[in-house]
């Protein structure tokens, strides 16, 4: 029997707020809310402030070394403010070190105390840091921050018992990895754990880290009001009930349909239990009254939440997942399931399949989930899938749909193992490391050299697959929830892509590779954001989601778990990207252009997290997003080397 990695201890309650606080302050530093002009060196701090307030600041400074710097934010009277120890970093110029300290002076006392994220936000507002932001958005952010903290606390009480053994069934391990990935959710986002709409009990029932079976309710819908995915060739046999119910469950469903005189003109569609209770009767009461939609008593509970929450894993050993709309706000948007996105996802899946035909390495090392079977409610002109049908872009139908996601069946059994990359990027207190499980699959013992070697191989393979797609003008959805590592007998074999609706494209390179314009479905007056006019714009997604979010979180978790230097691992990452760029058959001109973009430019794009929530209006159903600029982490890493 192989060695098992086991730990039932999660992050202590006292550290939860600090995790959120670090993400919050680092975002403010990267986005310029906290200016570099407010940062003092250790020496400047001693001269400027410690001499003025020695009784308070001398004991404070004992904890910080010569290389530390400090953000100093004070009000005009110099009576109140914040002191934030910071350090120079690779991914962004400055990062918060450990705590935020509240400085307060009155006529008799000077007090310096470490404070919570909510108190920090209040003081920052009082100091005018957010003076350009909308007041309502600031109030909403404060509410979201408070709820995110409380829900994060709930997650720490879930008492998951991890026992990761190399000999475990691959599908069992996959489900555990999904639950593990959910503990942090979107890395670096201070509101990542927020699921606005869930009560505490609902959060514990429906969040993946609690390992609860998820109830799925069912509704009967008139077939002529449904739109179907391209792989639904027989509407009578290719129904969700035939896929996601066993024989006894199917019979029970049929009995209820017959009892209610619902004939073959209806199709039974699954709906998330939360959506059934909170959304169905609110948005579809007219259709229910007209018997176009009929709620059913039947329910099934063979599902488990994945790290993306609305995508449910069907049973423990099935390659089928069920994606359902969920009108819960997460990362600033409601989790709809629009027909338009499923149609465009089909187009993107076809592009990825064609790319595999054009590239022998992709044919061997890239797997795709099949997402072409789906069912969506469309009350008006369901046969007119054209921008003229404005109902396609209405919010209401987005609440009632279902999509089957099929993981390639071969990957569910030995010798394969699928690992969501997000599970590799966890920074939980005193917990096991999924990366360490990979180490134990590959080596009997673990040394710093071997850790760097395995991390290099992971990065190199990630870059090679994605650069080969990039060469054909394609960039997949490569944050840690949507791309999975595929191992074969414990060694890196490739990657699995899922959730194809957000593949981005650059038409000139696509057409050079022999791929055609997918002609995405979008409103007449709106150019869909999947098209990118320049190579630089398309590369933004490898730089931001691929490196600054996905690989960076893995890098930091490795450094923390094994007590290794982050800067050394950034150098390993940079070297892996250089080697992959040399291996992929770009033209000389394209390779030179990409090398300059990735290694020579002083700045890189940066996906803002706070600014979109506080200062811009956002589209329904889309994660608030905007791009700023930060330092080039690869150039910094190679300069430090």
C-alpha cells in the first residue's frame, strides 16, 4: 500500500481574516489605490516616525528587518491612519507582509493595533482612498466583504477528512481535488468565498467542501419551448432523465408525469434545488399557470458540487457532470446558463477539436470535455437562433437550462488521474499538498532539486499546450478551475479543458492555421468579447489567468509547503516558458514578438479585482473585469537570478 497523505485540520479561525486581508491589500497595491508614494523604507520609517513615537513604534519595529518597507497612510491631522508592512515582490512591485496596523492618537495615548479587513476598509474610506468610487458600490462591497468572511469561516468548519492515497480510485480522488480546490476558490480575490444568496445552511448544503449530496429537482417543459445542443439528435431518447437517472428513478419520474397527464410533448429538465425554491416560481409563474412549465415533486440526489458550484458531478464514478444555472452572486456576477454561451461554446469546442487535428502534440496531450448536449428554455421563437431574436439575450430564460459535460471516459480510470489545477494552488494552514501527492507518485523521496524539476515540467507542459493553441490564434479558459492536469501512471501526460464558452481568438492567426471564423452569436449592437484584434491582447490571458493567477498560486503553495524561495520558483517558471517558446513551431517573427512581449517588456497586463467592483458598470452574468498594468514578473525573476 502506498503512502497516504492525511490531515483533518483546516485553517484556524484566527487566520481566516488575515487571508482575505492580504488578498485585499495586495489588490489595492497592484491597482494603485495605495500609491507607491506612501511607501517608506525601514530607515525612513525610523527617522520619520519611530523617533516621534518611540514608546509605540520601537516594540513594533523589532519584528521587522532592514529590508522591510512600510505603507504609511495618515489623516491630515496625523492622528489616525494605517501602517502596513510590505515587501518587494515578483508578481507585483509590492505585497503586504503580514498585518495591517491601526494607528490612533488622542490627547493622552497612542495606540497601535492589528485590525480586521472590515475595519481596514472603514479606515481606508475615511482616509479618502476610495473618493472616486460610487458610494452605493462601496456600501455593497462592505456588505460583500463581511459576508465573504462569514462564509469563509463556515468553510473552515466543514471538517473534511483528507486521505489522499496514490492507489485511490481516480474518480474518487478527482472529486476530492474538486472539493479541495473550493477551499480557496478564485486565488487572490478577497470576495472569492462569497456566495450571495445562500443562507448559512444553504451554503453548507451546496458548497463542495462540505461533501453533501446535492438534491436536483425536476420540471416538465413543453419541448417546443426548448433549444437543443448540436449533439441532441433524437429529442425523445437524448433527454436528461435518460442520462442522469437510474432505472428506478426514471420509473418514478415517469409515474409522476403520467399521473399529471404530461404526455410526450413535455421533457423533464433538472433544476438545482436552490433554484427550484428561490427562482422558479418568481420568474416563471406565468408559464406555470399556463402549464408550459410544470414543477414536479420528483427529485434525485446523486450529485456532488464541483469547485465551480453550479457544475455538479454525477455520482462518484461517472464521466458525466451536470451544469445548471444558479442565481447566486459569485465573483460579482450571477451564475446564469445562457443559451447564447452554450451555442458559442459549441463553436469553440469545434475550434479546439480542429486544432487537435492540425497539431500532433495537441492530438496526444490535449483532452476536451464534450459540452454539446444541452437543453435551454426559450419562450419566444426557439427555432430562431439569430440576433434578431432578442429573447436570446433576456435574463429570464438564462435561469432555466441544463448542460451535460462529458469527461473523456478513459481519464476516469487508471492509469490516468485528472487534477483540477486550482487544487494545486491551495495555501491552507498546516494542510496537505496535492502537489506533494504528485511528488510521491514520481519519486520515492523529495528534495528541493526534484521539487523544482517537477514544477518545471508542469509549467513547461502547460506552456507548450497553450502556446500550440496560441499559434493557431486560440486561447482557452486556463484559470485553475477550468483546466485540469492529466497524469498517466503519475507522470504529466497533458491537460483537460472544460467550459469552452470563453475561448478567446485572434482571427489572423486562426486563418493562417486553416481555421475559420466561428461567427459567434451576439446582439447586433455588441461585438462579443471573444475576438481579440492583436496578438498582445490575446496573450493577456496567458499572462493574467494562466500565470498571475493559476501558476502563481501553485508556485506560492509549493514555496510555502516546502519552505522554498518564491523567486527561485519564478525563475524556474520563466525558464520553462522560454524552453516551451523555443520548442513550439512559431515563425521567427512571431517567436521574436512573443519573446519581447513576455520577457523584455517592463510591464505586463494585470486583471484588476477591486476596480471593476467599485468603479464600473458591468454586464449581467459576467464577472466584473478590467485590465491594468503591473511589473513584468519574468523579467524581475531573471534579473534577481
